């Protein structure tokens, strides 16, 4: 993406181009993760409007784990024609991603009059995109809601990859690829990683492919091809019976264990208290109802971040430290 065009400074109202009226909303717009609108509304509390998967909340942005993307400082643009709408968006900044939920043909024509933004799948590992990417949608035939700044550098928060359909033993590897991409850092040669709940080995495969050595822990056996990898140490035992002192220092603690989030929280606190783990990537898996209380407890750990990955299901991912 090209970021050669200037954009308005955060918190300032964009200038209205001729033929269009631009008005700050005084709100933040949250795009709910697909299938988890109710969880986002419950997390946010007092919301102003829900429009499809878009949730409008008065005031500045706040953390929202169940938001796939957050639109900062959105504006309302009143325009008279397709070219006028596109010109208004170009007057704010160059790169835009359409969130289409009504007037789809008209919205597509406006998007076609904007500079092309590549939506090719990401080749892992790749750095995060650095060019600003705004989001916009049509609320009626002559009204755009748009935000020049968003929480995700990816189109509508959707991170897709060029997949490896042969080596990984399951598709869980995509979650770790996404988490590491958003982390902005990956393990490498010389790093020691701990993979808790490793079976059948998708996360172990990712860590090993990056050049790290991996201690893989699960009561169930790994896929034979993963178990045979040269820098994989297998511990066929419970992740919850494992004491940090028996493992020693690790550069990355990765956990995709199926368990209640309260139990995962106790495990994380034990490892944090031990000082043996430098970085964490852990999946909070919810059983039937969402445990918002424990999700908040993870969010309150200083320096961390809780988010719903594009490749998550009814689960959240906790990253520490967050950048």
C-alpha cells in the first residue's frame, strides 16, 4: 500500500472537499468479530447504536477484545454523487477498505474510484503493513461513515495467509501465525519455546519452522511427523502439572490448551511469578457461555492485550507483552 498522500492528524476533523460535508461523529465504531456481536455489546456496555456488525459508542475508543477492527475518530460524509463520495474519501487520505452492508453496488462503484489496495494473502512471516488504511461504509445513498485510522492494518481486520496445506497436522497453526504477525516479533534460532497443549503439533510446527527449539507438552501424542523434528523435546504430561522450575527459562510460552479460562489464568500467573517466561501467547477457550470476568482479568494484566483473532472461534488470544 502506498502511503504517499498526507492524512489528517489523529483527533482533528478532516477538511471537507467541495461538494461534500464532513462532520465528526464524536463516537467510536467497533466492527464485531463474525458471530460475536452479542459478546462485543456485552463487553462495551453502554452503546449508542448497533448497525449490522458495526457498534457505535459515544466518546473515545477503549479496548474491546471482541472487536475485529476499531474505527477511531469516525466522520459522517454527506455527498451528492459516486465520484463526489470517492473524492471526499481521497481528500482525507489515500487507502480505504470498504465495509459493505447495504447499497452494495453503489458502495462498490465508490470503492472502484479509489486507489487500489492489495488484498493478497500474507506470506508468513511478513512484517505488519505500515501504510494507513481507513475503513468506510454507506449508511444511505448519500451518507458515508468513515475513519482514517483503525486498530487493524488489515482490511476489516481480516488477516489471511498463503496456507501450507501439507506440513501442519491441523489448521490451528493459522492462529499462531496471526498472533505472531500482530505481535510484530517471531521466535528464531537460539530461542527456546514451550508449547502447552501441543497435540497434534500445529503450534510446535510453526515454532520449529521459525528455527526455535520447542518443548512440546501434552498428555496425548504428537503427530509422528512433528515428533520426529530435530529440535522438538516431547513431554507427554499435563500442562497443569508442569512446574516452571522443571522446564527452566523459555523465550516464548505458547498455550492452546482446551480448559476453562480460570484454570488458564492460574497457570499464567504461576509462570509470570516464576519469571521463567519472557513472552506469552495463550488462547482463552470458552465453554458454552463467554466468561467475560476472566477475559477482563487477563486484560488487566499490565502490559498485555486480549484480542479476537480472525482465525479464532469462540475464544480470545492473550498476548504479553503487547507492543
